[in-house]
C-alpha cells in the first residue's frame, strides 16, 4: 500500500481528475496549498507598494492505492498535469504502514480498494 501525494497547478485539477477517473481511480483527497520552488514567485504593486509574492497557489492531491495501482496513478497524474513548464508540480510516494476502514473495520489492502 502506498500514499501518493502530488502538488499540481490549480488550473490542471479538472484534467488530472479526468485522467484518474479514466484509469478507474476515484478515491482522492484534494487540498489547497501554497508553495514555491523554481518559479520563485513574482512582484506585485498595490497602492504604490511593491510586494514580493513567493508563495504560489497549488493543489495537493492525496491518493492511497494498493501496490499494483501505483504506476497507473502516477502516469494518470502526469498525463493530466504536464505542460513541460517550470511549476508543473511534484509527486511523492510514501509507504502506508496500516489502513483501517472506519465503517466496518476492514484493514489492509481491502480497506483501500
């Protein structure tokens, strides 16, 4: 079992969801996030004051999958979010030690599926 965490551009969310749904991956958590990387941000002028905005809006996706769906999930995220530009995002894969479905007490791979 793995937890896939991806940071993507907000305007790519619909495309990523469509790509995941096409691969039969429907269980997903989405959170608004702020961050910066190679993009480094930008300067904004407001009422004569220059402000440096270095935390840019991102979307954080969290998807728990069984091992056989890891590559499929990663490929779907890449297909939906890639524009070949700086700021496309990052994907992290973490091992899941244990998973329990609260509703009925299922644990392990059956709790994710």
